[in-house]
C-alpha cells in the first residue's frame, strides 16, 4: 500500500479509539513514563502487518522505536518474540489495540494462506486470492497472502476480463459473452471465463478464452474438464474455485490445474493470537529518562 494511503487508513483507525481521548490512561499517568512492549506470538503463525503496526506508533509519536525480531513472512511459534516497541508508556497504551488489530488480522491471513500452500507443495498449482476482502483493507490483505506464499488474482475490476455466471446470464451464454468481449476490447487483455459444466468448458475453448475457471465442480468433473482442456487447448490456463478446503485442496491440485482460488484466505481467515506485554522501560527511550 502506498505510504500516504496507509497513513490515512491508520489515522482513521486510531480515531475510532482516540477521538475522545483515553480516559483510563489519562487518569492514571500525568507525565511521560518510559516503557517497553514485547510483541509475543501466542500460537503458531506467519508474521504479516509489522509495517502497519509500526505506522500506528509512528503517527502517535515519531520518537517511539520499533525493533522487529522476526521478518514479515517468517513463522513464529508460541512464546516467540516478534518484536518490541519502546517509548512513552502512555502512547504504547493508546496505540496497543489498533496496532494489534492490524497485526493479528493480517498475520491470520498469512497463516491460513501458508496452510493452503503447504497442502499443494510440489503439485505446480498456485494458491491465489480473490476480491472477497475487507473493504478498505484489500491491499494489506493481498500483501499478507503473498507473505503466506500465495499469489494475487485481480486487485480490482480493471485488471482482467473475467466473465462470471451473472455476466453469462445477462449476455445470453458463454459464446455470446466471449464474442462481445472480443469485439469490444481495444487492448490485448486476457479473457477468463467461468464454467460450471463441461458444455460451458467446451464453449470457452471454442471462443478462445485464455483462462478457464472451473467453478464448484466435483473432483471427477474437474478431472474430466482438465483432460478436455489439455487435449483441445493446451495453452489455456486452468483455475478452480468454489468449495476449496484444506482437506480437499491437495486432491484438486492433483488434477493438474494451474491455480486454485480460495476466498477464505481473506474473508474467513481467523485472527491469530498476539499480545503486547508492556513493562516499565529500563533505559532511555525516545528522549525519556530511564525509569
């Protein structure tokens, strides 16, 4: 995400907590208090979102110091220190929840992605994301997918001509949709077509689709469709979506497909458990005297 967009996003997120101040912190602490916060993994996870975590505290106070102990994309085990943050304890308290919300959410996306990627290792199939993202967080969530070892599909509707079921319904069928798209395109965009049956796969092949998306097909149907496409149009890429789970993704990859798109990577990834343990600082931090 562009730095200015990230700054705007984090400012809006901080405003949710701080528009009316922090009554608890302001009631307890009336002067700067040096403090150190340790970012601890409470479970197995893949780290993502450290840059957003850092931006939260930089916006609160540029003198706050962040030290990463694990890099983005690295695995962490329960009890591992992901990093530390040092500065005025009052500001660490004010930014704690916003920073952790981003870190837990994005690390959750990266962690779930890595689990899917590990299931298809060695198959040649790529795990790809979708546009089923949290509004306003798409760029961050898609970066988390990459950190988990996955690949990005479309970022927006202008990336690719992807003819899906509702397009097909309005256009009067796969053949009509492909014909109209070919006639209308002024640039050499690739065309992907969604197919839910072998008859639509055949129409997509005949219409010259560069990518065919096999949607919500059973495993036998996927195998039959792959055999048909490889025989009739060997240069066409094959994507599978719909009903993809951790317990069946390896079998789908074994059919010889190129991509497996998983909406759950971004719309259903559970946030991982990460805590920020704050203690009084033991040395000078951000211009503050030692405690």
